[in-house]
């Protein structure tokens, strides 16, 4: 007999298997809607379309956004998932088109899937209103036969930043009618435009505004975002203009149960816990076996495929459980989205690819495997359950990392703290130069012209010296044969992705996915087990130069995991705080990363059953870093191996603690420990931005070092293990914990660093 959601929750309260490991249970009460009448000036045809949808009033935030747009202001609406943010831009855009049919609007969504999803909703509203509005999607899948029609007659053009960057702005002379009448630019999911992606897109918007001005226009910008700490700052940084914030959320919400679950300890002295993957599987199983539609999030492609395999092995309705992640073909992802909306798919295991607002229907349960790395991402994932006002549950299953353990043991950090600050650095020299090339290709630069808020005369002179642009009659003209936009990826520093080709059946090669080059080092090396939809493939050959990986279907009882060796050198020191025993620095560094060996890890038990070498070239990254340098003389009594072990243990803690307080995604900030740093010869720990040129994270680390070290010392001191464990120093050894505290001692306590 199937249990209801309430009965499953009661089981969690009563069953010893689960209740002793729930460290925090927060019930978020339902909230009634706060509504106001439809705007007085709203066209009767739009009113009729809303009436057909059962909408006779609007939420308070929808009304506020509409009013700001009608007043000619740029606006950003910041409310939770499933709060009706799309009407914040649909209503003013449709109203303006009802008044002035020649108006043009550009809709930007971060992914093609989200664009297609929003087009369906918008198209339905247009048809119900009876308005004559051409609403079209312009992306890589748009047939060439209708592209010209869209350029000339499209009232609302729906696209993504990548298409704007490579296919619209460079060819603006084919979009004259569009740019002459462009009044609104809608940018959905603003919170996703952070780091290197956001820095690129901010420059794309500089180019957009420059071309719009050339045709006589100054478009208004309408943003929507999930909750972040700095929506106004981010939006204004993106467009370099004032923006009004709307955050008076009026949408209703149903009761949501939020559980923090810490896996049981399997070795008390070493504080080692049961695998979060296996615990997440068991918890998800409770929902799935009772036909409760569930989404399970995991932090990597490999974990997604492992969880899918585990759940399908245990579930009678295995075909009703699917995986969803980057690297799947678009047609596969659309099929899964439809299946979830229609209730045909009972469960889905996903990376953060389903964090965004794609309509996947009404899910009742969400299981998050490991802290996603940010408060904002956690709430986004939690918002995928209960989207249509039904009672829902979210279970955050912690891993053994210091980050997970800190959050699970400090619920006030998560529930009482505002979400992260989204940071971009559009003036990053590498990114800026790339987009100056694109802008020069699109329109010549006039002497004295600025690019957004940046003075660019020196950069143009440099490009002139490189024979990329040519100066004549007071203007800088593009002179290279190259088409610059096609050489620049907005989303990563990596070059073109590696294509994954299935060669299981001779003569029937087929592409089954792709992967960025940096990830391919550790996931697509030869002999790696690549997991796809729960099926296992062994990599037969990785042609790294040609960016192709050839895989063959296999059935084995293990998966693979690879080690990445990182070498770091300081190129230039920009700032320093000398100190004894610890000094701090900030500057430019060069990072070389090379995959070295891989391990074969048995399914279920996770034991190591073999290993092998990896023969691939290194990837190089120039970026910014902050570092802390220990005085060698202070630790002369330590054996070199002990000092290195202490450095590695402390680096492990900082790797997990720093993102919590710098407020960034853990993947954006990496940590490397060196026994003898090349630039100083002293023991050093580096924290560096993962993106070329950096996006400002290491600079904040430099200014926050004292606080970070205080928190690191607290994590180590309060960890219940005896000698070091995955929840603090990362390694289990006789002196790991003591040695890490020894390094921290002089800085935190004024001691002499002696080991007892």
C-alpha cells in the first residue's frame, strides 16, 4: 500500500534508521497571496487573455515591476522560484506592443531550453489575446528559411547570450528594422550571470547598447532573478545604468519541510560517515516506492549517473527514473522535461542543469546530495519541489566535507543569512580585449569613444600594433580576416568541447554527448568509465587534439576517478602584508593542471580495486591568486613530511571554508599547498580564481584572510575526530589534525608553532 507524503514524513520522524540523523527540521509555513487589481491602463485584449487563464488580479511584485517599466525605468524583480516572474516582463511588453505594433523586444535566456519553455507560455498568451504579434525563437536550431523573416518582422525575438554574441550583433546590418525599433531587452535568470559568464555577457550588453545607439535607440532593461544579495549592484554593473529593485513578493507558497540529514558515522574515532550518495539513494527510494514524484540533485555528472544506476537497480519502475545533465543531446533533455510535466517520469536525477526555471511540473520531493556550494543554489534546487502550491519536502544530505558539515551543524548560517553576492568583472583585461575586437568588427571606434565606462585608447593602440585594427580619419577600423566572435566562448575559458562518440556497433558511430576540455582530462581519459543515462561506456581513445572521445558500451562493477596535479607559479605580486610568522600576498599566477593517474572504484562499497596512468597534456591558466606564506624558521623542528601534511590539511579546510565566507561557488576558487613556493622558497598556501585573469575572488580572500583563518581553526578544533578526517583536514593520519592546528597556532593564538 502506497504512503502519502505526510506518512513518509512521519516515518522519518519515527524510524530509527532516519530520525537520529536528521540534524535540523524546519517547517516553512504556507503564505497567502498578496494581490492588487490589474493595472488600469492594461489593454482589454490582454485582460481577456489573463481572464481565460483565471487571472483577475496580479501579485504585488508583478504590479510594481509593470509600473516601473511603464515609467521608463530599468527594473530587476527578485523573488523566489515559481512566483510568476515571467508576467513582470510579459505584461509591459505586450501592453507596449498593443499600443505601438512596430515595437521590438529582445528576450535573453541563459539556455535554449529555458527560451523554448518561455516561448510556449508567451505564444499562448499572444494567441489568447488576439494581438498580432510575431514571437519567434532565434537560436542554432532556427531554420535558415525563416531567419530573414524574424530579422525583419519579429516583434519579440527570443534568444540566448551566445546567439546575440555570435549571430546577431556581428550581423546587425541585417537587423536594421529590429534595432531601429528596439525598446525593451528582457534578461531572465540574472543570478546565473556571474563569474566569467556574467563578465562576458556584460560586455555583450555593452556591444548591444552601442549598436542600438548607432540606430538611434536606448532600450530599457527588464531583469528577473532568484534571490541574491546584490541584485541592484549586479544589474547596474551589467548595463552601467540605474536599476529599480522589486522584491515585494506577493506570490503564495505552500508548506515546505526542509530537512538537514547527516549520514551515520561508520568509524567514530576517524569521524568517517556513510556515503552521501548511498544515503540519498535510500531517502529518494522512500519517496519513489510510494509514487511520490521526486527530483534528486547531485554535484557532478558522475554522481548523477551513479545515483541513477543505484535507483534503477532498486526500483521496479526503473524506466520511470531518468537522469538529466549537460552532455545529453537537446532532444533527450526536451523529452525528459515533457515526461516530468506530464507525470510520465516518476523521478529524475540531475546536476544543477534543472536549477533554472524550466517548467517540469509539480514535484513533491527534492533530495539534494551534498551542499550545492551556495545558499542561492540550494534554494533554487529546493524550489523545484512544490512549485504549484502543493506541500513539499526538501532533504539536504550532507557529505563528509568541511563545507557540508559546517552547514549541517550551523543551520542558522543557511536559514539566517542572505544569499550570496554575485560578482562579475567585465573590465577583466582578457575578456575586455576579446569584446573590443568584436565591437570593432561591428562598428569602427571613433577617437575618444569609450566602451561602456572604459577608456580604451591604449587597448586600441595595442590592437593596432598587432595589425588587428587600423587607424584612419579619426577612427579605428577592423582589418583582420578573422571573425572574432566565433573564437570567443562566453561560458568558459576552455576551447571547443570534446565530442563523445559511441563506437559500440561497427559502422554505426553516433554522437551521444560532449564535455568541456578541462573536465575531459579526468573523465574521458583512455580506460575511463563514462556513464551516460545509467549505461556504462569505456573510453577506447581520446583524441585530445581533434577533441573527440571514442567510447564502447561495457558492463563492469566499478567506476573511475582521476587525480589532477596542479603546479602554480607567481608571475607578479600586486599587494603584500608582510608578517612573521605568516605573511599574505596577492598577485598574478600561472597554473598548470595535468591528469596523472586514475583509480577504479567498486560500485556500492567504493573500495579502490585498481589504478593506471594518464597520458594527456597539461592545461595552462593565467589568473589571480591570494596566498599565505609561513616562515620556514618557525617550523624547523618539523620533519618535511610533517610540514607538508599540515599544509595539505589546512589547505583542505580553507578550500571548503573560503567559499562560505567569500560567498562564491566552490568551483570558482581553488586551493594549492606548496612545501617550497617557487617565488619565495617558503611553505605557502594559494587560493586562486579558476578563470583567466580572475573575477575578483582572490582579492576578497586577501582582505578576508584573518577571518578565514579564524573559521578554519574553529572547524578543526570542533571536529569530533581524533586525528583528522574528511570533515576537517581531509586525510586520516596520526598527526594530520595536530599539524594543521600547529600551522594555525602562531597566527591565531600567538604561539611558537611547536608540536607536542
